[in-house]
């Protein structure tokens, strides 16, 4: 029997609603890492997952929804937003009305809400009137202007819009070729792991393609029905440590 590989989404799946990981879940993942591989597949940047992955061993991560892929700590592949078009896109979004916009570089981000900025970083305040347009892997937006966001032709900017199943006012914008699936395929190819030997866990629209790519796709109970339709199995919710319970009951 081939070694199993877990592909784990973080927010809404592995993490509790307060963005914490329980001692029980960390313990189960530590145990599993002795017999299998763990990959993180998340919308978060690499520098925003360390406090979780320091608690168990991983072989790599798919970050920014596939915008950056790491084998261990080594950057394996990345898909940036077109630097010649991103400024026009950001300004168009800001023209919609009240918006909170963040742009994400490999190790830092700029945000129009000063509440989240820190003098020491990695989040810095900016009006985004002017900014470095290179190596941007993701734009995130909080806004009530949902119709305006949906009406933008992102293809004109070589981008695509990702919706959030839990927060209707939250949007992510990526290079139009970016998916968690493509990022995961890049990593699995480098690790010489067959997708059929993988078990994916998720809760949101951006997880659907990895749920379908892997040999088994498991959705947490707190996910919307539209996501559960793509599951081979449903486990307990993120608040109930559903991922860890499934692993303990089926793999340990």
C-alpha cells in the first residue's frame, strides 16, 4: 500500500473559527506525519501559515490558492498577476465605492485599512494610489459593492475572481491560470506522489478542484451544500476537529 498524503485546507477546514488549531488536531497530525505526508493547500501566503505548520511536519504547501507553491521551504512555482495591468484593476475596484483592498507579495502585503498595518510588517498601510506592481500573487477585497465586483471583466486584466462560500463581502483576485489544483499538481509532480494516493479536505469553492483531483475528497460539515456535493465523504465540522477525528478513525 502506497503512503497516504493529506492535502489540508486551513481556514474553515483545519482551523477553528477563531483561527486556532487545537492541541488534539496538532497531536493527530504529528502522529500521521510519522506514517504519511502532509501538504497544506490554502489561500494564505507562506508567511501566514508558519504558526500552524510549526506544530507538525509538512512536505510542502500550495499558497495563495496556487499562486505560489513550496516544496519544503523551497519555492517551486509561482503565478503572478500581470504587473502591467494590476494598477488599473486596483483603481477600478476602488472606484466602486467603499472597499478594503489588500495586495499580496511573496513575503509582505499592503492594505488600505490602517487597522491591520504594523510598523514592523509584514502588513503595511497604503492608499494604493501607487505601489510596486511586480510579484503580486493575490488581491483581496472586502466590500458591500458585490454587484460591481461581479461586473468587472477580469479577463481584460489576465485575472479571475474567486468567491467565498462563507463571506459574501470577501473576494480574491488571482492570475487567471491559478488554481489550487494546478499548484497541487506542480507539487505532487515534484514529490513523485500520485493524486490517487491523496486525501483532500476542504470547505470552500477554491477547494473543489483538489477535492475532485485527489483519490478521496472530504468536506467538513460546516461547508455549504454546494461544496458538499463534490465530497466523497462528510466529516465533523471545523469547530469539532472534524479533520483530526477522521484521520484518527480511518488512518491511525
